[in-house]
C-alpha cells in the first residue's frame, strides 16, 4: 500500500496513475464590468489566450499559471432551462433536472462514468471518494453531492474529516475478522432483498417495474462495493502521518474543515487509495446549507447566499469577490499539496486533472460557468491560457476531452458535440 513507485512498477505500469478531482462552489461569482469601479473583482481575467491578466479573485493562481486554464462561455444547454438554484445537481451530469423533462431524475455524473462504467476506478481500494461540506445526499435540486450513479441516484457524501480519514486509513476500526463478518451479513441481506425483489417485480405494472429496476441497479452497485471491500480486507491500508491534520474540524471551524478535507484528498491520491474525488464546498440549499454560514464565520461580512445576491450592487461586487478569492486560495492549497508529492518524472499534480467551478455565472444564471482546469500536465493538457467559447459549445465537450485524457474509450458524454482540442498539446 505504498505510493506509486517507478522501480516497483511492472512492465505494463511504468506510467503513474491518472486521477480526476472536481471541486464545486454554488451561486456563481462576482462579475462587475471590467472597466467599472469594481472591475478588478471580476472573476474572469482580462485579455484572452496566453495574453491575459488575472484580476484579484484569481491572482492567487499566478504561481501556477502554467498549470491552469481558465474557461469562459461554457455551460450545459439543457440546464439553462431550469432554475438557477437547481443547477448544482447537474454540474457533472448535464441533465435537465425538472419535473416536466425528467421528473427530477438525474443521469450519471462524469466521475462515476469514468470510475464505474469504464472501470477506471477498479484498481484502487475505493472506486471513488465523494465529499461535501453538508454531507449525505440532500434533496433533488438541492443535493449535497456531485456524484450520481448509472441510474441517476445520488451517491452520499462524507463531510467529517475523522470519518474520511478512518475510511481511508483505518487506524482505529474493527478487526479484519469483525469487518469480514459485517460484510458477510450485508451480503446475506442483499441476497434476500434481491430474491424478494424478483418476486415483487412480476406483480408490478411497467412504470413501477421501471422504478424497481432503478432501485435494484443501486442495490447491485452496493453489492459490488461489498464484494470489493471483502477482496481488499487482507491488503494493509496505507500508513500516513496524521500529525497536522485537524480531524476534529466541523462546520463551526470552516477554515480547518476545508483545508483538512483538501489534505485528505491529497493523501488519498498520493497513496493511490482512489483516483476519483468530488468535493462540494457548499450546496445550493441557501440558508439551509450548513456551509452557508462559512463566510460569516471566516470574517466576511455576509453568508454565502447573501454575498451572491449582493454582488451586483456597488461594493457588493468587492465583498463577493473577496469570497471568490478565498475559495480560489483553497484550490491553490490543494494544487500546492499535490505538487509536493513527487511521482515519476513529475508530481502527483502533473497526473491529476482538477475541474474547479460553479454552475452559475451570477446567482440564478446558468450560463458562462466560471471554470478552472488545473493540473494534468503529464496527461497532455496545454495550460497557461484563458479560453473563451461561444454558447453553442456545451460543457460536455470538455467532459469528453477529460475522459479521453483519463483513458476512457468513449466519444461522447451527455449532450456533447465533440472535443475541446485547444486544451490538448
């Protein structure tokens, strides 16, 4: 359970593993006029291509300029038709999440499409790691997770560092025998459930049969995870130094909480415990979101929702911009951590693609997503650009390019119409 080491790699595994991480924040960004009084707080850079200048919200990325690409103009076309607060669920799916179109049923997220459908997550202890500040799944259109299964079901997220650390590195968990017995009991319950479901299926109408099939798909995925966990029981978990990690951080100490979660993402990648991570910094659930109070607790002059709604009014653009800058600093923190881990002829960051952004431009506006593509230089990305796209280019085209860089043999995702070749060397 050591980190990837070239000298221990077999002839077919000389290249380090490729990884994917998506970090999401809600309610868009500060977008005052570039030539106005508060133009320096416009999230998007000035200029374009290689000839661009970061404004204050993103200037903390300057040391990593050759490791990032800023993307403007992209969005999910089907998501433009739904409410602004409904779009967080769709960031990695592109689905039109509405009662009229889909009955609020989502589709598979990009991370799960790569990790499970194409089995790129099959070689690690955990297929994927799903994190958020709120935890669980939330509710449709206000989900607390970015990740969705093949049947469009939300995958619960973890929001407590101590639980994530224990899950990854298991220093204080049950004995292997106790874990094996627990997995055996779970497997027995699943077998019984599936037997009963088959009998019930024959008694249902077509619509209800469809609902049951969706449910059983989720159960089968749980069954696969149980089998997977049993296979890994005899493989020692990686040994890491927990010193310096604030594992007791909670929603009353958001600075420690966010940075500890980012530390855990870095450790999960560095130890090759998983190659797919999603992290939702806050949900779209307004005042009900646990993370809504984070800016206030960190010394900003309003909660997250309030900052977003005030961004279009005078000094509100600066207030929101300072929160945008803080969130960007969190991205930089993760990039720095990953860059410190040497791997092959580069670093873990060089073999990790990070998609950072929001599903709003301004709050309630589902176009022109603010997006940063970071890392992955050894995966063939050509960074150091600010690329602008027209509204005809769906965000899913980026997803196609990203999945190919990860090794997925698929030419499409959601409503894609092609690739984004400008991103590739």
